């Protein structure tokens, strides 16, 4: 279990909170680039880390991320006119550029010094890998932009999507780092040839902290002459990468991909989840049909999402359309879609879990380690230090890995082979 005071330290992410200040030391995804498709287009509302902002793409194509309310009388900038490299409030015409500088104040006499003092809060923003990223911490601590391997992959070799999760970020992150639940929550006995049906449901975990977070090795027995090893990556503060080299049938995947998630807190009780998948083989791109099949498999395809939103049609309001007959026929949960199953359990825990009521086991080693590293990082920031994983050189070469091997192969050799592939 986690002490109540430590739980509070991790789940509260607003300005001035320990975890909130920690998250603000990293570049965070704030939007899909596709959400701002045109220059001088409509601004959109953004809420991240408990702050209300507005994003816009200016005349030159740069992204602005500014306070949601005008510096003058706090009118909503969402209704602003996006024109000539700035966002103009429609209440009194005050105009601000992407840096938050007031560039026009038509209600004041020409030459007024007031304009220089009327700065709007603004955060730096950049585009990389199909995402808009922002840094919300102190300028003197700002690291270089992120440089994950999947960000360097060309657009033809990666795919990013986004879903809304109606609970605290930590519940999603813990689910992403929990390999044991795969044997149960995601099991479907109607497909009796799947890898899930073959390996044991009690993985042995070896967790190794690193300067970016940790990796852990999940070791499962398939048969007397085979074991399935899987190397997960945890990149602080809230990114997970897992391998998808071995298919559910135990065969090598025709497309060598790695996938994962980034959990970005909207506020204490809701989260945007950025779902990533990429091919690390320069000769193998991701086809449109492959991407469509992947999104449908996870339950977040075009037909699975409420139009105009990032919220799943299957959600807490309709009990995720749990099908009890389907559950009896072999689908372990009765819920359709891998990520939908995750959301059903994670949101079903409540907005924020009371972790002091937990009873943890050996398969929770990765979750316990993550919590410890996060708590250490909050205290490092409080002491003026840089937290793990904030600098790009720490995460530039990280890659997940899995394989089916002989039980006689020592763990050290597997780690060496995996590291060679990173």
C-alpha cells in the first residue's frame, strides 16, 4: 500500500503541488498537431495540469499557447480573432502574440505605456512527431526538447492517437506498467491459439532503475522448453513503452513495432492518453490498413469515439457496454477493446484511488518502483535538482523488446541482446 500522504503527493498536479511541479520540469504533449490544421484558424481550448489555456496556429504557422482569459477583463480568448500573427480578444480588441506580448491596445491612446505591461501568460510550444509539446516550468530549468526514438521516426513509420480517460493519471500509468493483468483482463479464450492462453499468469519481474526511469524484464513460462520474456520501459514522469515484436500467436510480427502511451494530466481527476505505435525498421512503414486495424483492436478506432471528442462511446455512463453473455463465451471481461477494458477498470476505481487500502503482491514490483521514483523526483525538484529523465540524452536510445527463448538462456544474455537492439 501507499501512505495516504504519499498518495496525495503523487495525484495532485495543480500549480504549486509536488507532482505538479515535477510534471512541469518535462516537455508535455498538449495537442495533436492535427487539432490545429490551418494558419489563422480557430483557436481551441486546452486544459493541462489544472490550467486553462487556449492554443492557436498563427499566420506564420507557429503555435501559441496562452492564458484562456484576456489580461484586460478576463474575457475568454477562445472567441478571439486569430489574425496577423496574434490572437485578438473580441471584447475590447486587445491583441496578443504567441509569446503573450500585447501588440495592440485599441482602447488606449496612441503611445500609451500600458501595452508593455499587459503581458498575457504564455508557454513555449513546439511541434515534433505529430504532437504539440509545451514546457510549463521555470525558464532556467527548461531542458532541450524531447528526442525519443519514435519522435525521430518519419511520419510514414509512426502513428499517434489520443483518448480521454475520466480518472487521475496515476491509475492509467499504473495499468500501463502492470504486465500481470494482461493474462486476465485482456484474455479471450475463444482464440485458443493465442500466446495469452499458453503462458502462465504469474510473471516474474526484474526491475532495473535507470537515469530516465527504469526498464523491467517480465519472465513467463510457456512450456518446459520455452519462456516468454518482455522488456518494458518506463520513462518519467508518465510514459510507457512496450514491445509488440511477438504476435499473440507466438510468431514474429511482420511489422516490427513498439507501442505505448503517455499519460498527461488534464487536472486531478481526468487525463489525456496519447497512444503511440511506430516501426523502428527504416524499411517497414505503417500502412493505413495496419493503423486502422490496430486502433480498432485497442477499441479506440473512428467508430469507437464520440464524434468531435476524444471520449470513447463505451464509457462509465453505459458501463462500457459490458456484455455478460460474451463474458460467458470466453471474453474474460465482457468488454470489447483492449484499451476499453483498461479504462473500464481504471475509471471504475473512482476518480482518485485511495492506495492506502491496497494489498500488493510480487507482480506489483514495477508499480511500487515507479511510485518510489516519482516520490524521489518530487523531492529532488523541491531541493532545486533536475529529476530523472528530463534531459533528452537520457531517453534518446530507449527501446522495448520481447522474445521467446529457451529457459536455459541466462537473463544477463537477454539483457545484452536487448540492449544491442536499443
